[in-house]
C-alpha cells in the first residue's frame, strides 16, 4: 500500500514538473524572443537579432526534454540552472524584480520535483 502511495505521489510530482516547466519555458522563451525586437529593427530581423536573450529559456526547454527521459539527471541539471538563473537574474546587479524571482524560484522547485519523483520510484 505504501508503494502505491509513493508511486502516485511520484507521478503527480513528475506531471507538475513536466508541464509546469514546459509552460514557464515556452512563455518566457516567447517573451524573451519578441520583447526587445522592436528596438533592434522590428520584424523578422529584429527577432533574429534579439534571439540571444531567449537562450536561457531555450536551455530550460532542452533540459525539460532531458528530464522527460532521465528524471534524475534532468532534475539535477534543471535545479542547478534554476539556481544559477535565480542568482544571476535576481541577486547580481542593482535590479530585483519579484516576477523574475518567482519564475526562477519555480524552476528550482520544479526541478527538485523531478529528483523527488525519481527518489520515490526507487523506494
């Protein structure tokens, strides 16, 4: 009975992590890709010139697909990148934005869900 509860909890954590990170990654990737393109000439070329701003969110999306296949490895990588993003985007420099802190904090939490899901499946 205990094993069934662990498996159910692992499935719920994995689903939250997968779809939560996909949602965050896709929304922020799209926003980062388009948000500064008007200042860089607009149109397709503005988006292309602004594409380096979307790179961190593209990396998150790639890591989600890694975690889809290998939960523990992906979870460790996502949690690590999430911590780096939290530190770099929130604590370095003079600006602190609550929304950025929430999104990067969620990346750390959801990455930890992958690790916890992997652990619960091993019990």
